[in-house]
C-alpha cells in the first residue's frame, strides 16, 4: 500500500495499517464497567484503561507507529521531539527497541519523575526554556544542524494513525458506545480516536476534556484558527502546551470531529483522580482522569453508553497520595 505522507489526514485504512504495524509492541488495554459512575450518571459508563499501556500512557501507540515508518536512512539519523513527558518517554522506548538514537527536549515545567524515566530509557533529555515552544526551537535546531528526524507529539500523520488505533479498539470492545470522553491537549488523541471511531460508527459522539486554564485547542477552536495560549501549572500537566501556530492536521480534525469540548477546574480534575483511586482502584495522572472528573462533576450529560478514556498514569506518587488524602496543591490557583 502507498504510504501516506506525514502531513496527510489519516483515514480508516491508515488506522488499520497502524494497528498491524504496532501489534506486539503495544498492549490491547482493558475496557471495564464502572458501576459507581453508572449509578452517579444513570447510564452505563465504561472505562478504557489505557493508563495501563506500556510506558504508562497511550503515547506509545503513536510513537511506535511513527518509528516503524522511518526509512533506513532516517533510522541512522535518529529521532528528536519536544514533549511534556509522556510522548518523550514513549518515543524513547520505541526508539530503544529499534536501536535508534533519541533526543527529547522539554520545558522546565516537566515533573521530575517523567524526566528521570526518559533518561532511564536511554534517551538524551534536554531542558530548555519555560514553554513547549522554546523546547520546540531546540528540536528545530537538531533537525536543521544534525539532520535528526522530528517525531512531534501530535501533529504528524504517523503519530495520529497510531493514536487512532485506540478508536478502533474502543468501538470493538464497546459496540454500544454512544459518547467517548477524551482528554484533549494538542488533539492527537482526540482527533485519532474520533476519526477512527466515527469511520466505524458515524453516530458516535466524541467530547474533548481539558483543564480550564491554558486549554490551547479549545481557545483555538473558539478563535477559528490555532492561537497561542499562556501555560499554567496544572494537575493535568500532560495537557499543557500549545497546538502549534502552523498546525496542519489536528486542529482541522478536531474542528471536524469533536462534538464538544468541556473544561474542568483543578478541583474537578482532583476529584477525577480520587474517584478512580477510591472507587475503581486505579492510579491515574491528572490528564488521564479528566473524563471521569467531568462525569463526577456532572459537567457532561450524555445519552447512551459512555466511554471515558483513562489516558495515562505517570503522576508523581507523592502528589497522588496527597490528592487522594484530600489535598490539592493546585486548587488555590482556581481563585485567580
Ligand atoms: C499527551 C497526553 C494527552 C493529550 O493528548 P493530545 O494528543 O496532545 O491531545 C492526554 N493524556 C495524557 C496522559 C497524555 O500524555
């Protein structure tokens, strides 16, 4: 089959090809019912436990697919990315599996546990500046000067096709699903899931969920074009960062496929983490818990079976303990 270039919007055939390509590298994660959320919402609620994915997030799907698509020459030059953590970790893992050099650039906002994990996986980690955009400038330099291949965290057809394999799995595991709740940042996860799931089941609704402040995709969708947003420290640190002013794929796909976007306060995100821990016995990071947080706070009134995608679990365990014990170090910032 002809290979779609990195800037072409992926279609069902690309999601299916990606699934074959990453089979054996990624886990098919469980889909489980949540009786407590079903009672709370008065509807069947299912949880897609993608936080149990290898490396602790869905990002391994996209990174593995992108790495598998590299040419021999590109493999020799190595891969580079800017990442708030989980993409970097996934790319480091995928590159190491194939014996490829990986350089991960990130802003100072990245939590220590994520940085340590990337280094442990054998990748070079570079901390540059206070924003994803500054980290991206370093990646651009590595591409221009050292000939490395950029594997961006979301705006790339191979990455998107990999994330979309989750959409295929969701429709197979939950054929009754009417609404899917997806954590939303740059939109690779939401666009991939929505495009794949709607290709199989056009009636399905996909709702993006972000934190209230610094929700780059929501602000961009409202503005009708990609806009720059200020970054804030958030419990959902994996949802930070911009969509890229030169965004080529995910902005258009989110505009086409997302039925709604809901924004949560830091306390609502904390409640999502607490619910997952106390009622479901699951450890999720803030970004991974926003779908559940939206249901707990009744911010979404869905009809029919709901699937909440738990996208990651890479939270500092000391912070997690404090949150499940009732604290929230990010809460006071809600007052601002
Ligand atoms: C990256 C990430 C997201 C958001 O994915 P995008 O493709 O950037 O929208 C959500 N949850 C977790 C855990 C992540 O690592």
